[in-house]
C-alpha cells in the first residue's frame, strides 16, 4: 500500500464474533510489530472485548453495540472523528463498517473489496479466489500495511485473576483446586448441524477421564445447559456443568487451567487453541480448511462425505458427517495429542 508512513493513531475495526476475533490475533500482533510506537485502538462488540482487555498488542479496547438508530450512528461516527485516527483497518467485510470510517473521515481506510463498499475505501484488497484459513485471510489485511506476516503467532495467556476466578468457580462445582480436568464443549451457537452427538461426548469423557485421571467440566451458554445435562445423565463418572456460568474472562481462565478440550467447531475451540490447550475438534458441516483451530496442539476429526462442508445450520438429511465420527476416532486423536 502506498502512502503509509508511520501512522500515529490506528483504529482496527475488529471481528464481531469470538472465534473470528481469536483468529484475527496474528494480524493484530503483526500490526503492532510493524508500528511499535503507534497508538492502536481496537473497536469491537462488547461480547468480544474480554479477549483483549490485557492484550499487550492493543493500547485501547473500545466497545460499541451494533448501532440501530441514527442517533447512535451519529454519536459513534463523531467519536471516531474526534480521535483523529490516521489509519483504519477493517476486518469485517460489511458495508456498515466501511461507511462508518468513511463518514469519520479517517484518511486511510483499508479493507476487502466486498459488499459494494470499494468506493469508501482508500485501499481495497481483492478477496482471495480460493478458500484460505481465516488467520491468513486477516493476515493479508496486515500485509497491506507492510506488516511482517511470515511467522504468525496466535498465542494468548490468561491473567492470574482469570485463572484464580476460574479455580474458584471450578471448586464450587466439584473440581478441587489443583485437580487436572478436561473440558467438553458440546454446543455450537450457529446450529445443530455443527454439533456432535451428546451420547458420544459422554462416552469420550468417561473413557478419557478414566484413562488420564482427569475431572470433567462442561462449558456453554445458558441455552446449551440442557445439552450438558443430557451428557451428565449418560456419564458414569462425575462432571461439572459450567454452562451459563462463565463470562468470557472466566471462560478463558477455565480453559487455561484445563488439560484437554473436546469440542465442536466454535469460539471456545479457538480460545483453547490460542491458550495452547490440547484441543480435539469435531468438524462436520463447516470447512476445516477455513476455520480449524490454529496451532500445533490441535487435531481435527472429520468424516469426509460428499455434502460437507454445507455450512447449513441444520442438516436436511441424515447428519452423516457427524454420524461417521466415532468415539474411538476422538479418543485416538486425544491420546495422540496428550501422549503416553
């Protein structure tokens, strides 16, 4: 990109969802590395902010709900303009995100040429013709400002406070301080097509917890609590249900303290991988080439079928992608990650 000379104030419009926000971390780190003295502000939705509250590669986290009224639009745009940013980097592909930066009169506005918004960007990047991992999709935006992207790092660390709060919560639910445990993440906010079967989660948890001497904790939203209850009812070994009891910061602490995660394709999957937790992810309707967990301590288990990835919320036929993933497949992947 021409004309980028040491911007003093950078605004990054971050992804809207937790999983995407994790996958943007290598690009955020690359921007920081390229502009070590710039003041970098990350603008995100409130439910994503907990990922970055202590991130050393961001100076300020700015949260805003999605504006639904003209007054909200006017206020946010006016506030952005008042900060006098030199450069805006847009991770979302939406028309809305580009329009806001255009109206805020940020001199350099960089993003993908999508959604009819090219005229609002000073530097537009053509999307790749072939599917690529989301990490590299975001890194290509960082390349546009000449950031070094050859050795992407997604690693994050939980704070001591996050770990301490997590241990307190776990103790309340029956997992004593210092006990090792595995995490089950049997839900998936996008829809049932992404969910592996509850009975198989239960069987995997029983087998691995017995073999490895691990407790079992289940995470998820309050709406997903019935899924966790079904799994616990089937299990022979005790388990703790944390569904609906963890903020994003508490979830980070729980995952950081864990020894293994078994999960569907989801935001918590990406957090665990970024924390360096051994992570086994079951994929079905989604594309592991694009959204697999990123990192060396991860494994994807998938039954290749002709209709996957379909990217549907619900399977219109027989859920053959998930039916074909066995308990033995997942246990084998976990053993491979953990080792003898």
